[in-house]
C-alpha cells in the first residue's frame, strides 16, 4: 500500500509498505478521506527536528481520518461500516489502510461524503472546549484565529446564542468564512490595532470570553489583553513540540483575574465523546462541519495539501484528501 513519510522538515515522500494485519480485537480500515489540521502543520510538518530524527515514522502527521471497515476481528465493529478513526500516538493516517480498536472507531451514517463527515473530528474537539465555557447566551466572545478550529468555535458559539462573536485573523478568506458561519464582526490584526477595534466593536463593553485558536506562541498574551476583567479565557491552542508561549504578561494576568481554562479533549478519559456527539448533531442537521471544507486533493498530492495549508494559499480553510480512489 501507499503511505506518506516525512523525510525532512516539510518534505513528504510517498513509499510502498505492507498492509497492516488486524489481530483479535482490531478492525482493518480502508482509508478514504483525510484532512489536514493546523496542529499537524506547526506540531510536525513545519517542525525542524534534528537531522538524525528523519525519516519520521511512516504515516505520522495526520489524525483526521475516515474510511470503511474491510476486516473485523471484533464483535462491535462490522465490515462495511463507515467511520471516523482516531489514531493512537505514533500511528498516523497517511496511508491507504490502518488497524484500530473499537474504542477509537466512530461509525458515521451511510449517506453523505466521507470527506465532509471527517470534519466532525476537529469540530468535535471544539465542542468539548465550548462546554467548558458554560452558558454563552448573551455574551460577547472573541475568537483569536479563524482556521478550521477557530471557525468551529464561531459556528458553535453562534448556535448557542452568543450576543457578539468577533473573529480575528489576518487571512482574508478566513475572515470571510467566519462571517458566513456565524461571526458578527471580524478584525484583521495585520492592518488594524485589534485592541482598539474590539473596544469600538463592543462599544467599550469588552470581551466576556476570549478563545485562543491560533497555534501561535503570541496568542496567549494577546488573549489576556483582550479579555475584560474577571472574564473567561479558553485556551485551545497548541504551539508546537516545545509548547512554549512567546511571553507571559504577568501584570495583565494579575489585573484581569480571568478564569483561564486549558482545554484538550485528547488528554481526557473520554477523548471520543464529543466527536461522537458531533457526528450525531450533523446527522440530525443541527450543524454541519462539512461546510469548512474548501479544497479536495488526491492522496498523491499530500505535499501540495500540506504546503497549501501551511502557506494559507488559495483561500484554503480545510483541505480534504481522497484515498483509495474514493
């Protein structure tokens, strides 16, 4: 089967490897749809590791995966089912087949394109974070970063009755998409003073809840400056392998006395719970993360897909890749 492997920073090779064989308690999945996540970019793809670390493990660098079960050695999962697959650490999705246990196989309905269902994975992780905010109805919220994650926050906050949702991003295509999916206002921080812009947009009321969805080491400090005193700061952002932030504005931190909530569903005891809920919400028509898909490419164009996302080129929001001729 074909698989992708990072052989140098930001450099993929397509290679041939043997198909995986399931053991008792596992199912084999024919991968049909993949999607690129921002954390794959700044956490793996663009991270310059020591030369001796390359090539990385085969297929690592993608965790948004969907496909069809082709072999099952477990009673819970049936051949022919379509599903979103959560890889375990060290096991990525950049291959034509993988094996997994039932707890990380999330069935989806038989209708609708898999390259849209796979978007429930990242929006589901955001659902977990939104739950930690409490009731957002009537609140003013700013979301710093309007990539796939930030836009998912915008969509969910609009559905839950936020009074004002300000999407902040320097990329025009992302700001435009934010307005389409629920933002009331947007700010371009590359052109405008975002603190003055927020003050003007809120009529001096300030921001009740701020979200860091940037993946940028600068984002943490910026969010502390944005949120009003005694507000809520939800931190979703992962800033790469070293996990560092650019600076910590301690005086701002002390004065604001904000409630800071780090949210990472993958670190909880139920990493699939909200993703399963998102699948159910899409199935009943309450929300459709599939609207975030902006580009379709073939798996053989994996390098182009990651370059496009990393460079924010061609108005990219979310890139989906078709695998196995899907």
